[in-house]
C-alpha cells in the first residue's frame, strides 16, 4: 500500500513537472512570437507641425505688398492684434532665436553678443506602438535646397532682450554640433544628442522637441531629416522621416527677405515704414 502511494505521488510530481515544463515552453514561444511581431512593426510614427502659439517677438513675412487700406488697419493695432491680422492676410511668422546666455564659451551655440537671427519654429513628435522601447539618439539634416526669398513685405516686432525656450536650435545647413540644447539649464548650447535621447514605445508617451531652424539671411530652404534609432531587438539604423503616406517629410525654413519692397518696424518705437525712410536710425540708418 505504501509503495502504491509513493508511486502515485511520484507520478503526480512527474506529471506536474512535465506540465510546468510545457507551460514554460509555451510562454517562451509566445514571448518569442511577440518579440518577432514587435520587431516587424514600424519603430515610430512622426508628426511635424509649425508652432501655433504667438512668439513673444516676431517677424511676419508676406509674399505680396500690403495695400493702403491694409497698412492703415495694421498700423492701428499693436502686439497680438497685429500678429493675428497679418496671419489672416497670409503672413508667415518667424521668431527671434533663443538667447543662449548660459552656453559656455566654445560650445556649438551662439553667444548673447551675437546678432539675433530669425528662426522658423516647429514641433516634431514621435509616437511608437511597439511593446518594447525605441530610442532616438541622433539625427542628421539631408537634401538641403535653398533659394533667394521671394517675400515682398516684412513686419518686424523685435525684442529688447532675448529669452531662452526649451528645445533645440540649428542652422540650415547645420553647423558643427547642431542641433544644440536651448533649455536654460546645464548643457545649454551643447549638442543635444550628446547627453539626451528621445524614448518612445514600451508604454512611454509620445516624445518630441521644439525646434528652432535658422535659414541663411534672405533665403528660403527645404530640407529633410534622417534619425538614428536603436531598439530592444538590437537593431539600429538611420531612417528618413516620412509622413503618413510614406513620403519623405520636407521642412520649409525661411528668413526675412534681404531687401523687401515693404519693411515695417514697431514695438519699442511707433510704427515706422523703413522702406520709405531707410536713413532713420531705428531702421539701421546712420
């Protein structure tokens, strides 16, 4: 009787062990299958959208000259009211670059003593449906094409001093080390991807950046981005950013025209038509 009981217990243990082994193998297969499926999914989707909020100070460029009536309406307004009115006329806003006052000498960023440049501002967002993390740890600008600006009017609302914004900044074409960090923190002016990365997937929310892109003076440029990513499946590569239809994303960045037919200035001074009185000191005259 005792032998029979011992045999039964031993058989039960063997059966339980076999079942556990089978479950373990099934789980391993399911995990391998899930990883394989995950690796086949696109690493991320990307969205590039222009900054929608009004910059503290700005320049508005238009492809046509303002009529006399539009000029009267514009010069009756100030600040945000003028910004909204000019946007309604088809104006494209540019922002003054972030001042990197905490950037150390020799960093890639500009110093406060430099003349302020104009930047096109956009937000780039990454979203991944992958179950395992994806890290974006570098990018490079590709296929830059620039031409002379064809804008005919420019309205300047300049700052009296600069301010920093969180995000990155780069010139088109990029300078060495760009994009650089613009946050008012340790590392400002340093190459962004030297100390930071963008993590998506694995339950992480979308990651993104505010980007200040600075075109050469008087020019309008189009360009693309390739980003480098590494995933949990030991895959890494540079890939071009593409839209929802699979076409490479082209980013437009412009500066104010070098010699616009109309140039207006206001803010700390009354509305001034610099195209009519270029010798005025506020317009850069002697």
